[in-house]
């Protein structure tokens, strides 16, 4: 599966506890990543050297991304709640 254009669900729904460019304390769940363009919903640093390992490890899959952006947000938000420590 290829990453869906204009989605950004993986850059919004999950919390990220590790430091990353422009977000030294990570990000909270449902917070837009500072590296996500809010208009195009595309990562501004994708593929660059400072692209976080956490993000590199997330691969698009129907189990996480569903059939559309709304499903992706629902699935990833539910996973966030289920894995909250």
C-alpha cells in the first residue's frame, strides 16, 4: 500500500514521546505534527536526514489506514487509546 495523499492521519492521531525536529518534547495525540503542512497534509521533512526513526518505521497498511482518511483517523485514534500507558 502506498501512503494516501492529503491524509496525514499518522502525523496527527498518535502521540510521539521522543524528540523530533521542531518538536523537542514530542507531540500529544490528536496534535498536528509541526512538520506536517496543514494545507497539503504532507510531511515537510519526509525523506530528509532528520526524518524521525519513529516515522520511518510506520508503513502504510490497510489495517492502520483503512479505506480513506476518516477510517485512518478512527483506527489510529483507537490504537492510541488502547496502547496508552
